[in-house]
């Protein structure tokens, strides 16, 4: 058999009893907390699709629960029923609750240890087998679905295994859709989807005796990181769009009752949709009108989907009713809060002794929302101060972060970002021209293709003139925003209200307002700020202003770089994560986290010349010297040998015999 004739998939045989420990452990990780959802599908000859029906069965995510799941699947097989498995982990309370349909209004997933997608070969739609081969080299579970496509080829499923679980359903949906787009496969990117149970039987009218849902491959030794997958998917689907399904809603949006959309309500809806700054704001404005009119959420969804007056707001959903219904569900409580805040009756401020608080026992039982990372290990929700000397590249740093978040790509070469909408306030001058020129520098290899909108503004009211209130309103109208960039703090603060005010309070107050606003909307507000001219041993002391500014910020990032030199450092201290210190390079408008070898190369020192000549080869000292001379550099053979010895002492190269190579 030639290489071309070899089948793509090689069948591996497994003991069915071992699935509770092997395949399920690959899909769901180690047995532990939570529950696994499964459902039995009908096999009536008249049913052409054999879709899952009825209510979900939940099994404890323990070894005992997994064995019970396998036994349940075998009983279904004996009865001629299909078994379908959901690949998320659900709350353990579902095991004890009455069985019900698996949907957003009933359950929310706890975490995901894998992505999943169909691998159906269809006429005119070929699977990206180059990417599939790469995915199968590391963590994956590949199974037959038990079906056969129109072209006679077996239908397949793939689950791509993650090295760390994902807890955010929105982030999971996006990454799962990206997988499907890169594979050119049918998307299974909703967390409520089902795949046939591995090692079960699939029954259809075409094969009433069943077909095996056999396991093709399990690779659980080396799992994929999110950064690896995003980089891989970007090679094949850089143009991937935002998820078009955000919830599993059974009901359709009802048409508004006859006569409802008349008079003042019609005019208010039309004005709300037409006067909003963009389509996202239009949808939220329409929902607020419905709240003011004391309509229920179903009627609001019907108006948004069917009414002529809301056509502009409806354009946001590109024909996806499910996406619209999910958006309404998410925006409804925010619209209620926004309408309440607009009420004429002022809200009484609670007395201090009635403020939120806990006893020690109560505190230890409270479950707080997990801290949200906008850039993993670097920027969290809250206020982030980005501090550097003038004209050393902090505006490029902020723009690169903004573009990375909007595109859902790693920032600074290796830091994972949470995709989302971005607001960029460029208030220091230069207008749109300065932003455009920086984007052109960063996009030298190709125009950015954001999966979320990025909004650039060159004018915004200062904090003393309602700028905070305007930002609060904008964030309320754009619930998908995860990052706001303000360049710079001085331009946004405006003139102090009183020249005789306390300097500490004058710094702390505005910074605390920004921090509170960011936490309210669970986004990051990254603000550019200047450092002092004087050097300091503690980099926090190098930040311009009083301690009030640094006390209120949630994240402090100081960029240190000698002007006109590429190498530098990025120093981090934060309220709720460990501090860090990175070597960085600033080249062609881009900041990049670098290792010691890259830093030495950039400096152009003797060590840098030798490392650059060595590359990733194993060379003798003589061969390294020859390469240096060929590159037009000057260095004696003795100096090369001495430098190689020093690099070995530094742990940057290793010696084997008379050859050297990078460590």
C-alpha cells in the first residue's frame, strides 16, 4: 500500500469496559467534581434524523458515575436506542435534580476539557486534512459517528483535548467555532450540542441493526494549550467571524400582537434604533424601550426580530435568530438596571452600617465570580496603568493589545487574550491620522481582521465634564466590550477641580472611579501614563503622581527602554495576581516578549554575534567564526572561543564534544 492509499484513520480496538477510565478520562479529564450529561435518541423507523429527544440524564463525574454511564449506554443499545454524549462538565446538583432538557435556561456548564466538531466529508466540502493531521499529533479523541455520508465515506467526530479547562462558555464557543472554520467542518460550537457516545451503536432506518461508534484514536499524553490552538487555527482561518449561535433556545421569537406597535411605542422604537451610534447600541436601545413600556422579555425578542421599526438593530444578527435570542437574554437585566438608573426618583444611598459585609463564616461560604483576564497573566478586569517615558512606544503597546483583543490573537507574541469589543480613546493629539499610521506599521504583514469591533475616538469629555458618565453609558450599550484604552490619563482627567485640593485625593479619586467602572462592566480600562524623570530602585516609585494613583489601580505595568534601542523590560505588579518581569524587544512598532538569547542578539554584543551565527545548528568554534566573518562582522577566533565558553557558563549554549548548540 502506498502512502497515498493508506487510510486517514486507523481503527484502534478498545475494551468497552475500559471506556470509563480511558476515553472518558481523555474527554472529561480526571474523575472529580461535576456531572456528565447524556441523552437517549429514538430509533423509530419513521424518524429520518434520529435526533436526541426527551430529557437529559446526568451521571456523577466520578469513576462510579462513569461506569454507570457506560452501563446506561449498553442498556440503550440492547433496546435499539442511540446514546448521545455532551462533552462539557455540568453542576453536580443536576444529578439530584429532576431530569429536564439541557438548555441555557436550565443549566450552565462548569468547564470544558475539549473542543469538538464533526468531520463529515460532503460533496464540494472537503475536510482540511493538513490541519487534521496536525491536530491528531497531540491531544485528541477521534471516533466514527456511526453514520455514512452522501459520498459513502464514514462520518467522523473529533474532540481536541485542552491542557487546562475553559470555564467561560463564550470563550469556548468562539474557539470551537474557530476549530470548525479552520477544519472546513460543520460547527458543533454550542455547549449544548450532542455527539454520539463512543463505543456505542448508532441506529437509523437505513441500518436498523446498528453501526458501531468506534474509537479511531485517543492521544491523551500531550494536550493542546489555547495559545497553540489559536496560532494553528489562525493559519487556516484568519478571517473567522464571531460565533453566530450564542444559546440553545427552543422557542422562536413570537410576532408582536396586532396593534401593539402603534403610536408612542412605535416612535420610541424607531428613534432608539435610528439614533444609536452603531448596531450593538441600537439593539440595546430597543431593549430599553421595551423595559420602559413594561413589556416582557419574549415580547421584546419578538419586537427586535419582527418589527419594521427595529430593522437597523436587527442587522447585527446577520439572520441568526438564535444569536438574537441569546443577546436579548444577556442584555435584559442590564437594560432593567439602566432604566432604573434613569428614573426621575433619586435612589436613596444606603447607610454605611447597611453596606455589604459578612461574618468570617459567611465570607468563607461566599462564591465570588472568578477574576477575568483580558490578557492572561498581564491585564485583568479593573484599571491598568501603562507607564513609560515619553516617545518610547507605550502607544504602540496599547494599540497592539487592542488589536490582539479585537482579533482574539495572542498579544506581544505569546500572551493569550480574551476576545471582545474594544473602545480606543486617543486623546493626546494627532487625531485619526496618528492612529492610522500606527495601525499601518503594526499591519505591515496584512490588514487586521478583527472578530470583534474596535471603536476609535479622538474626542471624549474629560472626567470633570461627564466623561465617566459617558463611558458608563457606552459600556452599558456595548456589553461585549472587554477592553477600553485611554491615551493618556492626563488628557482624560482634565484640569483639577481645585488647585488647593489634596494631591493624594486628586490622584486617588479619578483612578478609583475608573477602577470601579471597569469592575462594574467586567472589563479592563488600560490607561497610558508617564513616569518620573528620576530613576528609582522600586519601579512603582517611578510612576508620576502621588501614591493615590498607584493605590487605586488594579494593575501597574512599567515599560523601560532606552530610546532608539530595541531591548527593554516590562515590569508588572497587580492586586490579584503575581508580579512579573519580562525581557522585551521593541522592533518595527511591535513589542515582543523575548528570551535571553534574543535579547543578546538584539544588543549586538559579542555574545549576540556568536548566538546569531550559531543559530539552531551544532557548530564548532571555527564554523561559528567563519559565519561571523561571512556576515561582515569582525571577531577574532580566540574571542569566539572565549565567548562560547561564557555562554556555556551562562547556560545559554551546551557543548558536546567540540561542537556547540543552543541550550
